[in-house]
C-alpha cells in the first residue's frame, strides 16, 4: 500500500492477494472450533463434496449463525441478533477494511495506533455493528456508529449494551437527516482520526436483484429467485448508487477538514474511482489513497482522502494523543 499526492497526479494501488496479515480469518473456517464457540451452529453444518464440514452459504439462517460463531470465537461477542431481513455481512472482508485503515493511520505514529484515544466514525453502521466490533476488539479504539434507520440504531445499541467489552467503547448515534452524512453527527470541535463507510452499492432494487442472481449462479443455485442476502433498501441501494453517495460524502467532507485525519469509503466498481478522484481534486483534498483488497475472487477498494498534509497529520495526531 503506497501513497500518492494530488500534486503528482499519479495513482498507485496496493494489490494484496490474500487477507490482511493481521486478519484473524485466514484460510478455511475451522467449523469444529466455531461450533465450540456457538453450539447452535452445529444444526447447520454439513459435509462438502470433499467430506469437510461446511455450511450452506445460500441459507440466510446458516450464515447468520456462522457470523454469531465468528463473533463469539474471535471477538468475544456473546449477544448478536439482527432484525428480520437486515444485512448480515461477511466478517473476514469487513475485518480487512479496519486493518488497512489502521495501517493508514499508523504513518502518523511511531507504532500501530491502539487505545481509546483513537476515534473512529462508522457511517451507516447498520444493525450488525460489525465494523465497530472489529475495531474495538482488535485495537481498543473508541467508535461512533451512525445510521438513518431507527430500527438499525436500536438493534445496534442493544448489541453494544449487551456486551461488556463493547459498551464503554462504542456509541450509536441516529442521523436525523437522510441527506446529511457528517453534519448532525460530528459535533463542533470533535475530532475523528478515521471515518469509514460501506455505502449502498446499487442504484436500484433491480441492480441488487441482478447481483443476487449472479450469487445464486456462483453458489450453484441457478433457477432460484430473490436476493440470497438480506438487507434493507438503504443498506443495498440508493438513487445514483455508490457513485452518487460517495460523491455526496466527498462534497460534505469539506465542512470538516480540520476535524478528521482520514476520510474513507468502500468503492465496489473500479470505473467510479476516476470521477471520485477528480472530485477530490476539485474540493482541495491534499492526499488520496486507493487500497485494493481481495477475498478470493472478490475485489473491493478503499478510497481514502485527507485535507491535511502528512506533516499536518502527524501534528494533528500528537495533539489528540
């Protein structure tokens, strides 16, 4: 992962072939160990063609229970429940995002930044509150999760309140304005070292359904209809899709230039990077990074930007230590 400056107008991208080195989910799932952490997973375990234990990844209930087991084993989360039909994300890929953000911030510190002095803002944390859980349990950061959905906010707050390790480290805040991203969440004089976001990728329900059909094909379930992944409308699609959403985030980030060290968002489609980077230049971002992540055949990207120079970031981080 290498940096580039808009002054050079050159793009360099990291291309890891595997999960981040600090990701706890390397290799195949250890199903027996996960059953030990969450015994209810046993009801969903079956043998694959090689005779190894696995689950049916097209079964929402099985995937939900797998996530519960992963959170129990690796992150000491004992209570984790989602409302019906809310997004149940794959945890290994989510963990990669957090670890790469830690690397990005580490440039401003003599060692990998850990502890409650590091403030992370998760935009659209959802009912699952996965990113805050990983950030808290991996690095001890202080995390604010925000969402426009009142059901998601209540579900996330219940997860936090029900786990002693999370309660002092995570705050869940409702965003009252569906058109605002940072306003109403970042208070005057409040500072965040990092912001992150997994935006709604699709521009319509039809696009989301098309993606689902491709998933069914990949899972050898051709001929079945409907999305094989849960998720509410605002979690999966919005008017204009991720390009419009991230563009709005970039535009609004200008209002909080001195209060955030690094802004970031996932970007699923590579073709969106060029217009987003053009917008970043137009709003005066000083630094930008594209971090490529791979999980098997899936490729995703983190777009990160800052209105501070590297030297200013180091000073900023010393002030917030």
